């Protein structure tokens, strides 16, 4: 038995043809849907990038205890479990965050790995001379990005292409062998939305008429650009999405060529979605977790049940469900600390695995959905307090740590999933952002309001969703200050 996982970053469900989009170019996603189970009710868990990957390895939500960070020494990693059972694991990726301080413990959980440089602000090419930066709308752009772009001369130079080619090389060399897991993880279509001209040419009505500045990297905030510029950014995303679709097609071709459908599980998913002007905003992190960000595309092929060209409505969370699912596929059991559920029966029969799903950012809103209603609960005080982070490797995204938090840190008793380790408790003094405190708690009925425009006022539904949130927080061993911060008993 073998398994291939294709993971994209910031893949917007609503721009894929299997989910009803008519104007983008995603024929290979449609081809994938015809060969797999397409999940209708798939949601994120811990946000954003690295918290989602910690969920993936451990099969449990981690956003209630800490934010962006490494795998902790007490964390179970499903890839290490596969390796211990004799399953060879390999990672091919251009996701440069793996090599930063707060994510440096993930890639060594595989037998082998390959890393391709140059995405976003990856400090890759050493160059003292300033790069040529065209007129652009890019308040968030970084100098390394423009340096890296100068060294991309054709499609083969793109990190995405190199990542998928490495995955294809692994498949071509090892397809006849047994007991392996391949993770092809692509940073795209995360911003900046850089793609070759050939993919832009799929949208001639737009590109033949746009003469504004470069705008392929929206800031994380409200839309302040003109409608024409917003439409341009959406087409830049769509062009990059078309490139992702082409690389996905290469993987499907390899499955056809080597007849992998008979014995190889295929997973295609993303860590989260992306706002492209919806709700008057861009990207993620700062706004409430609207469905454009939280409701994700997800496809699964399991050769044991041959469920192809089917839709599944069960509420799932790939970030925590994939570890138990992959362990089950290789005949292994999840650890007691894994809160995700194997989707083996769900793929075959749409069997439900949960009543509700919890998701969010550390220090942000705590969110819950039952598949119909979405409840986004904010902090009750503008100070967003009390709030603390728990870790035995207290690193941050870039840099060794927040000095002020470490200066006042104290070692405390941990929770059962920490396996006897005593973590540092670091008090965080983040003031409440607009996303956490403004507008109060938000309740939406996706059946009557799928675009989440009109918050619902229904005390009975809010009470039921609050009870579901409390139950899931308890299951996750939530720190007590999270209840206080959110005004929960």
C-alpha cells in the first residue's frame, strides 16, 4: 500500500470548478473529482500555516495552547509513526516556513526531504544590488521576493514546478515498491500570485484590457484598491491557480501511467482558504474566519473502497483527520491523544465522524460549526485578556522568541497530551484586534445566508453552538484563561 498527499496553501474552494466556479481554469481539479470523493463540508482547524501543519502531524487542535510554532518534543507525529512501522516517508516542498525558527522541527520527521527555494520572502539569493521593482500595489512586499523573481526565467524555474517535479521523480523511481508515503507540498497559490504568462493568457478579456500597476500581492487588511485593481488581483490568483491545476494534472497522469489507482491512496487538500475581496477584505489572519477562509476544498481517493465521482457531506477537518486516516490505511492505530477521526468509512459511505468542529487562531476568535450554523465567538474585553501561550520550545516565526514574554515565563504543570512535560507559560499582552472584539459574537446560518452577510440573532441556536464549543474546548484540554477571555463558564 502507498499514499500520495498533495497539499496546496491558500486554496480558495469557491474558485474551483468541482465546487461550482465557472470562470477559472481548473480542468484537472474536475478530473480529480471524477476519480475521488469530493467533500462538501470540510473545515480548517488551527490557523494559519504552521499551526495547521502541527495539527496534521499530531491529529489534534493546537491553537488553544499556542500560536505559530514547531512540533513540540511531546507531540506525536504520524510520519514518525509510519516510519517506525516500516513505511518510507518523503517530503518534497517549497514551503519555506519549514526552515524558519518556529517551524524547524517538522521536516526531520520524514525519512527524507527536498526543499526548493524562492517563494514569497524567502531569503534565498544573496544580492547587494537592489532589485528592479516595477510600479506596484504591494505594501507588504519584501526585498527578497523581488530579488528571487529576477532569477526565474521560465516555468521550470518556479519553486512550484521544482516541487512537483521532485514528487514525480519519487513516484517514477518508486512506484513499483510497497509501503511508502509521499507528501508533495506546494506554497502556491499563496501570495504573491506569480505565474508564467501562458497561464495569464487563459484570461485574455482581462489581461488585454488591464493597464494598471502590478498587483499580485494583496495586503492583509481591508480592500482600499479600485474595483479594476481588485479584479486584477483576482485574475492574478486565478492564473496561479491554473498553474497549480496543471501540476496536479501531472500527478494524475502519473497515477494513470503507473496504474497507482489500484493500491495508492491520494489526498488533495489545503491548510486554509483566502479572501479575494469578499467581505471587503484580503487574505486571512486579521478578519473573522469567514467561510472563504475556513471552508476548504478536500478530495480523497481510497483504493480499498473505489469511491469515485461521489460527494460526501459529512463534517470533516483534514488537518486533524488525515493522521488517523493515513495511519488506518497502513494498518496502524492513532495515539490516544489524537482527536481527529479516520475517514475510511466516510469515504466509502459518508459515515459521520463528528457533530461539530472547532477552529481558530491562537488569541483570536474561537469558532465552531455543525455544518449548517457557524458561530464565531470573540473576546469579551478589548484587551483580549487573559491570554497565555504554552510551549517547551518557545520560538517565534522569525527570531528566537518574544523576550518580554520569556522574561516573565513560568514553568507550570502540563496536560495529559504533554506526556509529563512541564511547559513554559508565557503571558501575552496582545490587545484585542478588530477581528476579535468588534461586532461581538457572530452567528450565521449557512443554509439561508451562505455568503455570511447577515448575522443571525437566535438565542436558542447560539446557546446550542456555545455548548458545542465548550464541549470541544474541554476535549482539547483548553487552558482556563481561554474560557475567561471568551466569556465562557
